[in-house]
């Protein structure tokens, strides 16, 4: 049997170009550990430990992306409310004097409704900025960058209606300035195809789609972007043997 073992070692040495002094040499003992399954068990133990931390991290990222999808939908919906043409039409507004209780009517824009809609947009926009800043998903970050750049490009118009951009890219609404704003400026920003509002709706949808893709990607290995992709290397094929 000694001669047989020696012959096997010689065969492996000649096939792999190994030598007895090479620590990376493929030896007969390596072959036997693979054959009897001990190597496979070792691999499984190793990957189980590695995958535990990776899977936990990926699961947390998926939760963040799911929450981000909800926030993206909130931004889209709040902007769609601002795009409602009826919001910027004059209405019969009833007011009541708090001291006398006397009610009066006047035809004007419903500035309380407009202010509420603008504040809702700003809040949902700021929520997206915070959420995307915590994400490692490249598609999400790319679309969030485009969103902030687009907002910056409209900063002068936004300032005219009381919306300013902070150093943290978040929006702040000055209600007093807003209620004195020219309605035509509001319509330019928030009405019609190609407007700032229309572009925000599109970008919010793209951020939401990127989040969905990040949570639903399938495969056999989590990446640092929480994408679970199938390995196609020979190592993956070899590991599946055990």
C-alpha cells in the first residue's frame, strides 16, 4: 500500500507541478480530505460563520431599503398633491373674526392649504435625504444625488416662495414668505410636465424602484450593496459539491 500511496503522490505532484517543500502543493492528504468529506465540512463551517454576519448585515440593509421605498412613495405623493391644479385656483374663503364672531367671505387663494402642501413636501423631501444618506445602494445614492442637484438648480425660484436649502441639503419653509409669494412662481415650480415638481416625482419613483431592486435581488451571495447575487466561479461550483 505504501507503494500505491507514493505513486498517487507522484501522480498529483506531476499533474499540479508541486514539490514536497511547497506549502501550496496539492498532496495526497489533500485529496483524501476532499474524498472523505472532511474538507467539505471545513468549508461549510467556515462559510457558515462568514455568512452569518453577512446575512445579518444584508437583512438590515433590506429593511432600510424597504423603509426608503415607503419614504420615496411619500415624497412622490406629496408632490402630486402640489401638482393638483385646483390648489392654485382662487376660491371663496370664509373667515371668522375671533373677537366678534363675525364671518366674512372673500375670493382668494387658499394659502393655508398651499402652506400645508408645501410643508408636507418639504418634510417628505427631508426624510428622503436622511434615508438615502444612510444607504450603501449605489443606484439609490446616484438618484438621490440627482435629486439634490435638481433642487439646487431651482434654488432661486424656490427661495422666492419661501423654500431654502440648508448645508445638509434639507429644505426649510418660511410660511410668511410663502403666503406673500407670486402664485405664478408657484405654478412654474409645481405645475405641469417638465416642472420641478414633475421631475421630483420621477426621481422619487426611481429611488423607490432602486430600493425595490435592492430588496428583491436573488442569488447565492450578498454583496456590500445588499444585492444577493449568484456566484459563478469554480469555487462556487466546487462548494456546491459538498
